[in-house]
């Protein structure tokens, strides 16, 4: 995708939310959605639309009928082929918001439905597989057949964070010959290219006004492009300003809809705790389509083994097309699921082998040299040793693990009101700059300039005020100028020229390294050439070539930060609930420039994790102990580490208290109830067998 270079002024920086822009004399718009999951739309009827109200469908589109996102195409407004229930098939405009919704409910949609079971994963045939990845080494099947200690479990992580922020939306107006688009776009290039193609308009006749956005957690900026195109179409056809804003229900169903994932682990270990064989089967419901599913699935295939290096293994990951809406997911979404499943499996191996889970982890993170040599991924795991030892010591893990194991739930405790306790452990990493993604083969760059007044300007879009302050301090120190002389441009010009969404460009680790390279180059030039000067640096090809996508081998991430977590819980066997008492987290995120802000970010992530479950919300927040391991490495991303390690640590603690395996998170009262009843049944069966003998 190439863009014109003369369009720097086409994007205006964020100054307000899109819903604050409309004043007077504008139209509201609502999307008309398909009532069927598959089939076609024949007609949309209404007895008589009031004056000033209009309905537009695919036949009203003047240009291309589809949105292009890399190799994926999907309709602006579907008609002949419906892919999922709720897919937009029309857009209704009018001046009265409430009357507009009433008219939308009165529409008679005539359709022809395909006879198939909606909402379920379709047959696993080749045409219904959107993406797949498989890699293996050794002979797992033989090892599994002969193994004496093994576990076969299927895990599901169901994190859905509540959102009270402004829903996605767009405000479009036409002034003269120029179409003005006000929206929280995170992918300007994609928006321009598709709107130009759909509306048959020249790029110079479109101006994007970026509005404030509430969150950038998802890699679904293409959703915003679709909404912007639909709203722009309505504005063009009505020749009036149009506001299109999703309802909260639409936001949850079609934008923040998580991708369901199931991960099956079949793992064998020997008496010493060494993993001799592992088979991982990953199944993802990718929805009707998903432009980012291939890199997401590849990342999930890598993180599904965490940092463990089995002697024999098979990893097979598949993403299936279904009749569900296309979900949104961040690149780190894959890490959440992969780490949770693997760390939960380690806990179950410790249960069936009567070994300590921490010892199993250490033995398999640092295996024999032969296994290390044959493993396809090169990730320096040495930093995780210090992180693990820190958490194991601070939490007194070994003593508590042994003590709580002896006092785990037994059937005779059923009538006791004394809470059960358990402690769980987990470790993982956050990989920044995934080199295995096709989209990351495109160049990421950063620029810095210095004017005659010796003020420096960094052309980038920092993800937070903290990152902005870090970059200013780095530049000030490198260029030997005051911090107040360093300014940050919001990255508008390169955002339009970038092939990547800003959600992928704003990689703290990568951009910080590029910033240092720019500063070094600028510092050398400023004493040799007259000001003003401007320097640009990009990812070096050598670093990209450390990974082979064809062989699926090498170093998959540009940088990695590390974390370990321990969680201590109390389980009430009478109410089937649990409380998290204490949390210990150790992090190696490189050089931490602002300890207090980094610690605040970790606390914020913990609170966000606890917001995804009613069980957490009804209890007080636990005591949290955070340690940052001293490091001289450059600053790395740590924002997702909590979600990578804490769910498994909490789940493992509950499992230890109950001496049973729970395969889903968040842990629900129903899951605890099932474990307790299973133990009681086992006790009855044992007494019955003893009585018969």
C-alpha cells in the first residue's frame, strides 16, 4: 500500500471526542443489521419513510463495494452474501435520534437463509480454515504411549473487560468539495485508501480530523475504517453532516467481541520432572473473517509452550471461519491464552507427579544442551531465573506450597467453615516487535529534528504521558539540551504514510531504540552541519532476518520482558467462593526510569484484570507486592505482563486448595462446586469399595 507524500496537512490532531463535534443541523445514522447468520438479503421494506429520513444499501455505493485489509476483503454493506448475524446491510439517516431507532425497528427485512447451524464452528474442511500453523520435533506419539506420568487437559481463558468509555463512531460533514471525517482513527492510510475507493473520491478532497480515543488495546483499526466509510457514504448521499455512533450493545457484540480459544495440552514428564513430550492443539473461532488472524495465530503457536523446551513436541494451531462476528484482538491477546494454558498444565503435572511446580518449571526452562540446541525458538531465558527466584523467595512459595498441599480439601471438610488455602505460581514474558508477522516485515521508523533554536522535535505518537516523559529525558540527555527544549509531534504526518496501524507502530521497546539511534546520529551531525537538521532511523534488516517465517525458526521477538507471579487464595467450601489474599509479582522490564509510575501501571493492570469477574469485584483487593529486577538493559514493554502471568497463578492457587484441576478462568462458584462434589463422590466410592471388600 503506497500513499502520496504531499498530504501532511490532511490529518488534524486530536482535540475532542467525535461525539463532541456535532453542533446544529446534522443527521443521526444507525446501522441496519442482518437478522440471519448466512444467506442473502432480498429487500428492506418500510411502509413510508418520513420526509428527511433515508435508507441506503449496497446498491447506493458509488465505488468499490468492499473494504480491503491486507489480503482480506469484506463488504461495506452486505447484501448478496451474509457472513454473520448482525452484519451491516444498510444505513438509516434522520434528524431525530429516537424516531430513527423506532423506524429501524419497524423495517421489514426480506431474506433467504442458508440452511446451516449458525453460531457454531463449521466443519474443519480446508475452505473453513482461515489460518493454521504446525511445527514439531522428535517423536511425541511414542513418548506419550510409553509415559507413566502424563496429563491431558483442555483450557479456556475468558477475559472480557468491562468498558464504560465512548463507543466507536464517526462524524462526517461536507464543506464545499471537501469531506471532513472526525473519528478516532488509528490507521490513517487504511482509512484514506478505502474511503477513496468506495466513494470514488480523490484523496485531496478528504480531511481526517483525529479525535480522542478511549483505548488502543485492540488490533482492529479496520473496524473504524468500516464505520468511517459507512458514515462518509451517508454524508455524501444526503449532503448533510452525519453522526454515526454505535450503541453499547453493538460495541460489545461487534467491536469488543473476544475470539474464543480452546487449547488442549497432552504432556508427559518423567520422575525427575523433565517434560519428555508435549502436544498442543489450539482451536480459535476467528469469526466470519479476520484480517489479522494469521499473525495472531502464529504468535499463539509460539507462546503456547511458554519458555519450556520439551524433548519431543507437536504444536498445531488452527483458526476456523464461523458464523460469529469478526472479533477484535490485540497482538498480546495470543499471549494471554498461550501462557495461561501452559502454566495451568504445569500445575496439573505437579499434582499428578507429586512434585513442586516451581521445580518443574526451572528444570524445563533450562534443559540439557541437546534439547536447547534442537528447539526452534531462540529466546534468552536467563533473565527469568532471577525473576522467578525473587518471587519464590518473597512469597515463601516452597514452604506454603508444601503446607497447603497437606491441608488441601478432603471430603470430611465438607461441613467445616474453615477456609482452605492454596498458593499458585506462574511465569511468562511479553514479546515486543513480533518478527513472525507478515505485517511486521514493513518498516517501522522514527524521526527527530533540531531547529536553529536548538529545540528538538520527536516525530512519534507515545502511548502515554509516561512514555512521552521517558522519550523527552532520553533525547535531552543524548543531545545535551534541557528537557523543556524537547518537544513531541503527535506523529500525524508519518501516521498517514505508515503501512501499519498505530497500535503496532507504538512499540515502546522498538521505538525507544530507534529514538536513541536518531539522537546519536543527530548529535554527530549538529557539530558538522548547520541547523536545522532532521534524522530518520528504521529497523535494521539484520534484526528482521534473525527470524525465518518459512522455517518458523529463530528469534521471534525484537525484545522480551519477563515476569513471574505468585498468588495466595482462600476458598470457602460452604459458599463455593474464593478470595485472593496476596499477590507477588517480579518483573524484569529493563531499565525502569520511573519506578513509581511503573508500579502504578502494574497496579492498574491488576485492577483491570479483577474487573473482568464478579467474583473478584465482590471482594476487597488483595495485598500486592511488586519488585522490579535491577537491569541495565534498555526499557521494555511491561503493560501486558500482568495478564500473561496472574490468571494462571490465581487459578493454580485455587486448584491447589481443592486438589483438583479447574480448566477455565475466571474461576466461578460453579467450577468450585463441581470440584468439591467430585471429591465427595470419590470419598463415597472409596468407602463403598472398602465396605464391599
